[in-house]
């Protein structure tokens, strides 16, 4: 039996209470499509036998799944280390208690700024900053590990130092990414990319939270796709969220057969060699952290190359000066 999958990512719902300007699900998330509990249970049980250890629940907003408490109990019974990507807008008292009761649990949330004005103007929902921060305080009080992620754009760039300070005050980890995914959302994103000056400042002043500037000794593989699997709320099985190839559809297909298929293994080959011709001879490749799936996606490829290349060039400039 193939036992190489450790990282299991499940999109349990497309529903989300926010309206973020940079959201990659913009076109789908109002449809309120939820993954059936039965499909979820059978998926994670089978994956446990194939090596599954780390389970991440994502969305949309996973806590808006109408049976999220059942999903969490099933995952805990299976012995998974659970992580939840959540905007922390809808945490009921009973859910706080359930989350706090698990032995190993990590929550990842997003802040787009360090005040109501800054954050809410990106999420499009008044009071969202307050709710997220209050939920973080509550989770920390219960000893739950929390990570804050910030997508940095030209508009909220000035907020990074403030969010970093807020994360310290809240006693949570913080990381920031200047990469914007255009999938399904706003395709005018080049206006939001950081300018070269901003990227330089980001990696000179905040390299600790932005992934560093050092060249990578091992260039490829670039990602963890070989150890991963993704299930969408519509039952599509892929190797990862960004991989375009649907390898099966649940509950119709036999998941065990999908996992044993050559298509499933071959889908991970995407990470074994430079994803596009431009990367093959690239002098900046060691400073680059591209996602091979996004570079192979014809719809977003151009925008992703632009971002990855700019970031790699800035990293190179900084390290070659020191
Ligand atoms: S800098 Fe651009 S061309 Fe070079 S490896 Fe990165 S994405 Fe490819
Ligand atoms: S292909 Fe991209 S999204 Fe998928 S695991 Fe690799 S880096 Fe992550």
C-alpha cells in the first residue's frame, strides 16, 4: 500500500463571511457549497492508512461548515494533528471549547492591517478586525497556537511593521507574503504588486517574516507536493490546491484506487524539474521560491512569473551586496 501522503488539506466549504479584495475564491464563495460529513470522514480515514498525519481544514471559512464540530471530532478520533485556516469571524462558545480541548491544534488566520480601518477596508466587512483579534486573544488564553499571515500589497505595505508588533503583543507567530494569487478573483492585480522599492524594503527590514533572502542550496524540488493531497468541497481530489489536474471525484470514485494509480504519482512530478522553460536557464533560480503548479497554470502563469521573478531579483540584489 502507498503510504507516502502525510499532509492532508481539505476545503470543507466555499462559504465565507468576508469579501477580501485579493480573494482567490471570489467567484465561488457565495454559493455556500459544503463538503458532506460522510465524504470527509471516509476521505480522512482512508488517508490515515496511507500515512496521513497533518490535517488542514480550509475554505472559504471552515468554521462556517454547518457540522464543523463533527468534522473536528472525527479528525481528532482519527489521531490527526489538526490545523485550521480561519478568519475567526464565527467562533461560537462551544467551538472555542472544542478547539481548546484538542491536544494539538494550530490556527492560521489573516490580518491585512493593524487597525479596524486598515483591515476592514480590505475584507470589506466592518468589525472583522475586532472579531479576529478578540478570537486570537481567547485562543491564546486557552493555549492554542495561532499564526497570523498577512498578504502584503501596495496598499497595505505601510502596515507590516504594525501587524508584526501586534503579533508580538498577541504572542503569536507572524509571516508575510508579497505573492498574490489571482485565481478566480481580481485580474487587475499588477496594480497591487509591491513596487521594487517596497520589495527591497520588505526583504531588507522584514526578511525574518517574509521567508528570508538566502539562496537555496537545493533548488528543486520546490515544494511538498509529493507528500500532499487536497480534497475540495465539491469532492475533487488533487495533489494540492493549486494543481490543475483532478485525479478523482468523491464519493463516486474509489479513493484507494485513485491513490494507487500512476496518474496520482505522476501528478507530483511537477515539482521535480524547473516548471517552465524560462526557469531552466535562470541565473536567479536559487533566490526564487516559485510554486510550480501556478507557473504551469495558463490562466495565471504570466502574473505569477512576474511576481516570482521580481521577488527573486530583489533577493539576489540584497544578498549579492552583502
Ligand atoms: S526568477 Fe523567474 S525565471 Fe527564474 S526561476 Fe524564478 S520564476 Fe523562473
Ligand atoms: S505545487 Fe505549489 S501549491 Fe502545490 S504544494 Fe507545490 S508549492 Fe504548494
